[in-house]
């Protein structure tokens, strides 16, 4: 979730800095809830409601034993449910592995979207330089702001 929030926040900052006013609201809305939070913990809270947290709580209990599986630690609890944990390295905190496949897809999409927003931002900067900063209308108003700002593509 950290990288999702990072990429969405970076994209939102670029959109606010470089996109024409007429394009900003739509582009920001396309980034979703991860662009509206300050960190991964806040995104987790926004996405994991009371029912979700209750289900997670049902899995948690005293640790009976642990085993390593690749980069993850599996904690077998007194409630009979295994809990997967991950940390970046020694000295970092452990986090619960949650919705891994969906979050992996979202992380990849957030990274792709950030690259596209970076390209668009550079196009908008060049355009303003060429036009002397006078016009800020979108060069491609009929398309998604995540798409290329070049109307020929």
C-alpha cells in the first residue's frame, strides 16, 4: 500500500502543478482514494471497514508457531488461522499480508499511471513554454487525462 499511496500522491501533485485547471478535477478523480490519503495506514483504514477489521481480528490470536515461506513469515495462531506477515528487512516493522493479488495489480497500475502523468506534465510544461504561458486549455479535451496529451495518438 505504501507504493500505491506514494505513486498516487506524486501523480496528484504533478496534476495540480502542471495540468490545465480545466483538466485537474477529472484527472485527480481518476486517481481514486489512494491519492486522497496521507499514508498506507490511512488507505488501509479507508478500505478495510468494521466488518473487514472484525474478520482480520478473528484470525489474530496468540502465536503457536511460525514458519518462513520465501520473504513472508506465517504465524499460526491459537485461533487456527494462519496470518501472513512481511517486512522489508531487519529493523523494519512487520505488516499483515492482505489482498496481495489485488494490491499487486493496483500497485502496477498506479506506477503506470504515474509514468503517464509525468509524460503529460512534461507535455503541458513544454506547451506553456512554447505559448508563453498564455493558454492552459487541454490539447486533448475529449480523452481521459491519463491518456497521452498528444491528440494524434
